[in-house]
């Protein structure tokens, strides 16, 4: 997954950086809120039930997006796309972790650690000596 952002205009909502569409932002936030309601951890079966209810349009929640802000809305999102476009990227980026032994998904802090590592890698790159760049016979 690629994160694209403007350093001078970083949104307060992390989901706006992580996801490219409004619908993905909403579903990602609702998933995290659902996990928070369950002490930050849900079973594989509970996640599957969540995805099924989402697919059937039976998830009802409040969202922060206009024009629905503060209103109860029903959400619908394709189950396969939920796994492909929401859960898998969130796992890959370290927002959610899967415990293979307990078979549970939990909210993870690995995302912030990964961003720190990216910052460290950039600082290291800045300290390296440049490679020689030539343009044939012309000078720039």
C-alpha cells in the first residue's frame, strides 16, 4: 500500500491518509471502533460475522462524514472487497495484527513503529555520500 500525503496539510483523521476513498475510510474506522468495543481484539469468527453483516447492509452506526454526521446510518460493503481493500492493507501496515495461535485480530501499534523506521531510513539516506551522476557530454 502506498501512503501519499501533503506534509503541510496532514489530516487529523489517520484513515484519510491510509485509504483512498471515503467509503474505505468509513469502513476502516467502523472496523476499528467495533474492535475497540471488544477490548481491541476480536475472534476470526466475529470478524467474519462483521464482514457478513456489512455485506448484507446490516451494520448501523454513526459516522463523522458529511452529510451524515451525527446520524445513524446503515453501511454496506462487499465482503470480498472488505478483506482485500480494508483488512489486508490494515494488517500489512501494522494497524491490525493477527494472532495465529489465538486466531484473533487485534488493534496494533506497529503502524507508528513502521513510520518511525521509515523516518530513520530517510535520515540515514540523507547522511550517505551521493553517487556520481553524469549526463554524457552535456553539463547541467
